[in-house]
C-alpha cells in the first residue's frame, strides 16, 4: 500500500477527475487523503480524510469580477487568484505532508502549493491537468506575457524557498485528462500522458424522465458557477429552442427565473445521464461538460465565458466536433442556426465519434492510476 495526497483548488472541474482517480487508488488498496481550501474540498471530494489548506470562501469563483476578457482576465487569474491561493495553501499542505507522509503528491495544475511543498520536502509529485489549456503553451507567441508569468512563479519559489522548475508541470508525470485527437499535437512535453476524461459518478438528482417526448433532445447548460452571469444567454437559448419544434430543448436554469411552455426548464439535472440521451449540447466550454458530451459522441455548440473555455472551444471546433458562439453577443436566431447545423451536418457527429473513440482507447481512470503507480 502507498499513500497519495491530492492537493486541489476549490474548483469543481478540477476536483471531479481526481475523485475518480482517488476511487481507483482506494480500490487497488492504496491510502488516499485530500488537501485544499475548506469547506469546499470536503464538499467536492466527498472524502473522509481532508486536510484544510486555506479558506474556500476567499477563493470562491463567484467572487471574480464579471466581464473580464483577454489579458485582463489572465492578469486577474494569476495575480488575484492563483498566486494568492498558493501562498494561502502552503501552510496547510505542509501540515498535511508532515502528518500523512505521502509517497506521492498529486497536485492540480492550479494548486501550486502542492508542487512547492513536495519539491521542498523531496516528495515525488505529479501534475493533474484537468484541462488542456496550458499544455499547448498558449503564451509562446506572447513572450512578454510568458516572462511575466515566469516572474510570478519566481516570486512564489523565492518566498517559499524552493528551487524547482515550472510549478504547472511535474518533470515526472503530467496526467492530461484529454486526448491528442481533441487537443491536436503537443510537442516538447515528454512527461505528459493523455488518459482521456476521468468522469466520476454524479450525486443523485431527481429528474422527471417522462417529460422527454422522444424528439431529439438538445441540452443547454452553463455549469455550476455561472448562474447569474448566464441568465441572458440561457434566455436566448430558450427562445432559440422554442422556435425549433423538430427538437426538444432542455435548459438548466439554476436561478429558476426563466419561463417557457415549449422548452423544458430545470434548476438541476443528472447531467451525465441526460447527456447520454441527448442529440447535442450547448454549453460554456467547461472541461467536464465538454468531456461528458464528447464521451457520448455528441456535437457541441460552445459559448465560452472565461478561463480555459475559449481554448477548449477552439479545440472542439478544430477537431470538427462543434461550433463556437459569442457568449456576450449571440442572439436566439444565431443559436438556432448553429444548433440546426451541428444536428443536420453529419461531419460534426462523425468528428465527435472520433473523439469518443480516442477517449475510450486512452484508458481513462485505470490508465491514470497505472501511470501513478509507475512513479512509486
């Protein structure tokens, strides 16, 4: 038996794949503990052993200013979120490593504290890349921005007395929960292992399945952190789907403020189960929703809001498995035309099927844990 410490930020999409990994590690007889800002880490991991590292309320995604785009969004992400999160988490991660004495630290790509503490204590660490955004070196064409990011990392390493490389990438192993079929070729990263998505079981959510009437189902959802920000877009989706009698629309509206006689509305759904019954998905480009959809071979319509979503939308479009819309400007007629195109043009479903096949071949959570055991 070996001990694995999972260090995570308080972000649903980053914890979700590691839940599946943790379950497989436990199944194989290993010991697992989590470390991250509380109480969110306990809520998301649903684990018995969690070490607190910071206050989750201070780093709740809902506290970020709305409307940030481009470099302003990147600047906020690094200066106001990732770096302060690392500083806040380091003391808790130190205590977790001292108490749990892990053989391997699994550090989420945005939880730099895991890499910092593991490097300082000479504990082997690996990176969990829940999204592929950083893998393609998106700042390569922006050397000044790349130098600025490196400077911020230099500050972290100096403050915490660590001498190591890029905190985003373990030199031993980077688990990428995607495949090259979706990301396109990525060079210069020998430690990356593409394992495809690791989709954990979802919590039970009530849903009236008899409301589905047999028409092709189109699901519209913006994930768990965009309720207020997404009201305008979801309203346009309702109008678009109401004007398409050939399909049945289902819009997830966490606020409960939308109304329609023609479109199904729900505050919450058992998303993985609904996706398996759908014909297409409209979403914001969150990695879990994109992965669930493509794992079922569904074409996508993506309206990215922030962070890695724009990159994922670009990858889906480049792979031919969907189309991209402007979140802040798109209207119902544009949404309707785009849905119609991905449903009626066979090339989109064929491309989604190719990505689905690549996911299955990559091995998922079993392959991820095989790679982790090879580090021991």
